[in-house]
C-alpha cells in the first residue's frame, strides 16, 4: 500500500514530468526520494549512502537532458535508485507491495532509460566512448554521458576509457561523482589528485584531466540542485569531450550514513528508530573469523604476511584488523587487477600475500590470475568469498569463480567442508611455497564433524565414508547436501577437498564399487568440478550425475527456485538417482 499518496513523486511518470517542475518543487522531490530510499533500505536492505548522495544530480540530469534519446551510462549503477524513481519505476519505492518490482542496478530489461545491465564498476567511460563513436559514424547528434563515481575511478578500465574519451572529436561528457568513498575510503594517487582539485575549487595547475585534453569543469556542491542544473545546461550539446567534476556528500539526508559512510554503503534491513540491524550478528565462529584468526596468528609468529583486498574490507570483517596490523594490510581500491598483480609481486619478493576477493568481483582480474600469477607459478594465497548460488542480480552472481580459477594451470583450488578444515587449509597454503592456492570461503558450515582434518594438501586424497551402490561427492559447502542425500540412499559419501585437483585413485575405486556417482557443487556446472569428474570417468562402467547451476544468468531469482530449476533439492536428487539405478 502506498502510504505516501501526497508525495509529488506519484505524479512523475517519466522525465517529461520532471521538466515541468519549479526549483522548490524539485527540492521537495529530492526530500521525498531520500525518504523513500531510507524506508525501503530499512525494510529490505540495499545500497544506501551512494543513492542518497546522487539525488540532486539525477534530478538535474533529467530536467536538462532528453532521455532516453540522450544517454547516460551509470557507474557504479548501484547509484540508480533516484534515476529509477524518475523513469517510471517509482512504485517500487512508494509501495512496499512492489518493492521487488525492480532490480538494484541498471537494467535494460526494465526500462528504455537503462542502457546496460551493469552492476560492477569502472566500465562507463569505455562503454560511452563506443556509443559516441557509433553515434558519430551514423550521423546522429544525441548527448552521450558517463557518470562515474563512488570509487569507480580507481579501476584500471576507467583510465583506459578516459584515454580514449579525451580524443573523441564530438560530444562526450564524463561526470565524476566525487564523494571521496568507494565501499571503504578511497585510496591511492587518484585520491590525492581529486583532493587538490576540490581544495582549489577546480583551479589547481595539477589537473590530470586537462593534461589529457578534457575541457574540465568543477561544481563545488554537487548537492545544490540549481548549480547542477546550470552545470548540465552548460555542457549539453557541446561538441567536444568534457569532464565535469562534482563534489557530493555520500549519505546526504540521513545523518548516520554521513557519520559512518562505510557501514552505510550497503545495509541489511535495519530499525529506522535507532539505525540498528534487525538481525543480530552471530557470535559463533564463521569462515571469515577463522581466516582472520589464522592470519593474525601467523603474523604474530613473525610470518611476513600482507592481507590484501580491493575496497571490500567489510566483506572479510577487516575493519579491526587494519587498525591492529596496519603494516600487514593493503587496500588497493576498486582495482581487482591491481590486487592480484600486487599480490603476485609481493610473493615474488618472498612475502606471503593473503589476497581476499569476492567471487563476483574476481572476474575483473581473470587476466592477472592467469598471466601474472599462474604463468609464473607464484605462491599467492587467495580467499574467495561469496562463491555460491544466490538470489543476487545477474551482475553479482557468485557462480563463476571455480570456472575461472580451476581451469588455469598451477592454481590449486581448495574447498573446505568445515571450519576446522578451512583453518588447516589456510595454514598449509601459507606454509607451502610451490603454487598459487585459492580457498573457497564457505558460508554456513559446521565447525567440525567426524572427519579427520588433513593438514597437508600437497596431494589430494579424498575422504570417503563407505556406503552401497551410489557414491555422493559433495564439494565444499555442498558436502552437507551430499550428507543428506547419502543418508537417504545409504550411499557412500565423499569429501573431495579440491575443486580442481582430482584424486584419480579414489575415483577409480569409486567407479569399481558403485553403479552411480553423484557430484554436487555450489557453482556453475559448465567447466566445473563435476564435469572434471565425469570426463575422467568417461571410459569407466559407471553412471555420473552432475548437479550445480546451469549456464544461465539468474536475476533476483529466489534460491529455492534456482534449486528447483536445477534439480538441487534433496527430493529431486534422490529421485534422479533411484531412477538411474
């Protein structure tokens, strides 16, 4: 039910309605948008600070420009909540019954005002350069704009895009939304450069954008609606590349988000009365707390460890760690390629890098995983979080990490089934010096079970609990699902320990002793663990059934539905196996 029936936003069906408003009306609209963002995020969770900071710039854009003819590429597109409200999708914020109607990132399947399904970062300028070149070649004259911010400028692709945008012969506007943050505080020389520009009101002679050839403009208060309207009017239809630098306040309008930007970048559901999360944090050990405990113990034992992440300290709960061990901590910013290459260089000089990556962001560093780390066979240790089938947007799926890492030479990809096993794997990975080792950081797994915890993973020896007729191999977090299947069938249960190193002797014996072998993995099937097992057993007299997610992009699809579609429920797997016997 829409409890905000008196809101001006109810009358906004698209940008044409924004253009009819007065400045006071648009300022009222900005307040309404902020109210709705906070209310929905409190109920559902989502990106909070980035969207609160971009409200005036969004309203001003749609007031001045003529979307969808004029085109705006968002980067990072988690800043698009206000844009969605102004382009016909306001009901998804006005009415809680419709909260699920839209995805949290730009999505051309939703609206002609969105041009790409983009959920990650640093891509906008490169995309816009291609669009501008196509427009020029086809004799068109629409405005092309890339809005890049909330840390996106630290990504290498942003500079590749700027390098080409600067020589575009016609209209191309790059807007830098400079809120001084990404997920965590921005880091590096880009930060220094932007600060000099802000401190000098855009007048410093040390202007990298002018040096590249851009017509540089600066707006000191990007949350001033009139200033943003004037700035956009000044760049509309200009026939050369322009860089418009706007200084905005992340979290504007919600004081807790202004005071603690990192905690309010993305929020889980929270209480509007006191800003506290609705779900109490678990105090028991987790896969991330176990990893941090191992790293701290190793540093305290004088191991030369560097904990490295790419602007995601919150994902691994690194906030306390970076204060306790500042000499052993590096955040490279939103720059996964740099993080992997940095870790590789650190290993080359004899240090022990422990690289902490998100499965869904790691795709940006595939070249470095291969060319720099694997080809040089250097002992980088990498923890990969979020590698799981999930209900996320199609831009944030954690189902590709095994395919990326496991199919590269030299990488060893370990998959713990218990916290005790994770601890042993990380301790071994830090100690060994022969190969790069990745560990699939699981979600909710038990602290321990009745398996003997192996301490040496130089050779992979499957752990086997004997049964009859059927062998169930459950990789990592899906070992628990495998346990349930095995119990139902009286089957053999196998912990394979690794996503890519096969225990061929064990597989030979399993094929001899069983009629059916089942593989379970919390990842995409194509190129995954199960296919490796099936390929190895191809000439054996045994049936192999592989279970995981099919090679499709799901988009905000409930996990239960994904499991059902991919025959990943206990009942479906048991029925399939019984049918095959």
